[in-house]
C-alpha cells in the first residue's frame, strides 16, 4: 500500500497565481496540486491535497491525517504566525511534518518572521516559490524511505 502524504494549505492560498505574482508567482494552487501529484506518482506516494480559509478545517485535517497519513506538508499561510491550535494538532502527530512557505517570510514584514508551526516542523522551506512543495515532497519521500 502507498504511503499517504497530506498537503494542507491555509487561508488565501486559493488566490495563488491570481494576485500579487511578484510575491507568490504565476502558478495557481491547481497547478501546484498537479505538479505534486505527478511527483508523488514518481516517488510512489499518494497525496491528499486540500486548502481552506478556516483554521478549524486545517486542525480537523491534521487530526484526520494522524490516522490516515504517514507525513504532512503544510503551508499554514497567515495561521503560521498566529495559530497555537494548528501547532497543538501537529504536535500530536508522530510522523514527519514539513512546513512550506512560497515566499521567504524572513525577508518580509517582522510579523511574518515567527511561525508557531516551525516549533513542530521537522523542516521549513521558505522562499523557493511553489517548488518548495516539491522539495518538501522529496524530503517526505526520503524520510519515509521512498526516495
Ligand atoms: O509565503 C507563503 O507561502 C505564506 O505562507 C503565504 C501567506 C502569508 O500570510 C505568509 O506570511 C507566507 C499568504 C497566502 C496568501 O496568498 C496569496 C496569494 C496570492 C494573492 C494574495 C494572497
């Protein structure tokens, strides 16, 4: 049976590729989903790809992944900087957690420099554009012995 990786996306990432291309690039979240699905097939992984603007959806999906997945890749978007709830949910997971940011949060406003999720993440990828999702997927494959 394939190992399952949840790829979770937080608020406003549904706008990816549609606004602020100078920060977030031109690719849409659907493009990212397709790129991840193609790489996952190569790596022998199954992905579940989701986005929500609601914090509780992200918490519910992390809890679902605890039972159903072997790793989580998460771009918590603005909740990175505010959500102890998402951190607590991730802290209850005993498998790799990889945090992705499309932009380099450390090069931006000071309020983006701190991420609660980074307190739990096994790796943080920031500033690689949407390629960051693919790098995270490759890292998940390595950690799950699927490389
Ligand atoms: O760089 C990232 O991936 C972020 O997680 C994106 C979040 C931001 O709050 C974080 O500080 C860094 C924002 C996602 C909003 O995405 C948009 C995309 C296009 C247009 C407007 C927003």
